[in-house]
C-alpha cells in the first residue's frame, strides 16, 4: 500500500470501520472470504473513483462508484443489480457517504505530502 493510500485508509478505518456493524468494535472487520467487505476489497479503486469526482452532489459519486467499482464486483449481476446492495449488506454502499467525507477530508493533507516529496 502506498503512503497516500495508507493515509486514506487510516482515515476511513477510523471513521467507518470502528463503527461498522460488521466490525469488532475496534476497527477489525469480521467479514472474510466470499462476503469480504467491499470497502477493503476495492479500496484503491474506491479512492481513485472518489478523487475523480468533482461535485457537491452525492449522486455524482454514486454514479462513479457504480461505473468504476460495482461494475467489476463479483456480487453485482450483469444487469447491474446487486443482492448485497439491495439488502443493505454491502458495507461499501452502506457507508459510502462517510467514505467520501473521510477521503475528501484527508485529500488536502495527501496533496501536501505528495508535493513535499515531488511525486
């Protein structure tokens, strides 16, 4: 995991994982295997997707998520439906607004770190 991605992950883990209904209460996920958390399984792509959106509208972020992440998720059907999402069992979908907030909150700090090292 790159330093940038680690900063984003720490922010998300602090804000979401510690409170997630699928977690242990201290930031550790209890999901594994086939039902692994969509947030952890797709995190680099989730970050890339959020950073690619420049909008004040949640719908813009959701559309980007569906196109860039959900479309390649093993749980989504070819017709775009997802039983996990429909049953509120997808942690990524359930907490996506909070994920956006965490990523956007850390973004300026990550940009400063990147600029400081010339990457």
